């Protein structure tokens, strides 16, 4: 069966669940050409194969296990382009592990290309302001040898954002720190209840976030995992960590708690530091002591995430909203 783009939500889930594993034993579902996947997608993004070559490549931004990132400029605006690397680590690994596989090079190129398609398919389904925006893509096929925007098989274009500087964040006024923390919790809530099911933001680190205007955005969508991890039974030896129950052979609530713990470790500990008079300004009648007491309560709740199953992103989100509203009285 060759999959086409008329069921993008289902295809995104399938991509997240199976295409990250190289399994060519199931020949009945082999995808022969990635261009067939998006042949009839609805909706129009800013860039496609008709105009993507109009972007001027400025310089290389870096590379990961299988992609190269490039800084582009389109009509004076910075954008980010990504494409599969022809000498990527994942491609080399595939070639070395499947020496006797028929059409080894072709199939391994297809594998790394489909890995990239995971990211495009998923991001095309996500509608949240704290995920980096997908501005467009061009899918011509499986060619990864050419780095030309007119020839490469799969190219994606994203909005440009500045790197996150956590040290600078600590110096922000409390109102801005609270707003950023609320955005991150809103991101976690969306991931827990997304249209694709519960999502785990696996590779969460400072380098995978960008600041775009007043928003902080998660940019490493290819590391997102759909579905809770499996468990054995409802017994105490179920294998679920973080004091979570095993429900219908899944660790219920694992993704939500994983995301919240990661966000806390990376950002919330610093964003929710104690306030000062200078932080508050002179517009609020609430004392600094009251604000710091409430911030301390939230920090204590977050600190206990690893030993209690009670805390969740929604509760903490509303507590921060209340603190922010207090400052505006």
C-alpha cells in the first residue's frame, strides 16, 4: 500500500509509531516514494516546491543525527531550512546494520527521509503558539545527495527564532518571567491533550527552544513520541515509574508528568525565583512577601514531582495565572 496525504492525522500517528523503526519485513505496507505521501494535502502554507528556491541560503546553522539546518533569507526575513544530510549518522547506521538487505542504499535513504517526514507530518497537525511554526515544505522524492533547494528530495521551512538564554531570563521582570512560565505550562497541557493523543516531548533541552518575539517555542518536533509507555499489569511491579498507575497496559499520565518535570528542570526553577520590589514595580497593592510566599508554594509543589502523583500542569498553570493577576491589581 502506498500512503497518500488524504489522512494526514492518521499518517502522522503511524509515522510517529512505526516509521522510526527500520522494518522492511512488512512488504505489504512499504512506502516507495515519500512524494506520494503529500500528493493531495489540503491547505496551503507559505512555501512549497514552486517558490522554496527563492529563499537565499545565508549559512549553515548546524546539524543533528540526520538533518542539516540552514539559515535562509526570504524578502528580508530570516527563516530556517532543514534537509536530510547525505552523510548523516542515522544513514551510516542503517547501511552498516543491513549489509545483506536488497536495495540497501535506496531503502536506507528512504528510512532517514521518512524520519524527517515524521517531523513535517506532526508539525502540520499541531496548532499551538508555543511550537515553532512550519512555514512550508517541498517533497520531490528520496534524493538526499544534492544540497540544492531545486533538487533535494525533502526540504522544510520554519520560522526563525533566537536562542534561549536562561541567564538573561533570570534577570527579566517578574511579570515577563511569569508569562513565559505560563506559556511553557500551556505547552505541556496541549501536549497532554493534543488531537494526536498524549505527546511526550522527548529531547527537551535549552537548545531545542527558540524565542520568537514574546513567545518561547519548542522546535525539536522529530523527538516527540505519541502515546504513553507500555506497562505489564495493575500490580505494584507494573514497571511504571513516577508513582503512576498501569491502566489498560499503559502508564497513565507518564507523558504529562515527564514533560512537566523537564520544563521545571530547564526553566521553571529559574523563572519562578523569589520576587523583589523592583520586579513588582509600583502598580500592585500586593506585598512582595505575599508574592514570594505563593511562588515558594509553587516551587515546593514542583520539587515534589518525583515523589508524588498529585501535581499537574493545569493546577500549576492556574496558580501562576492567579499570581500574575495579583500583580496587576
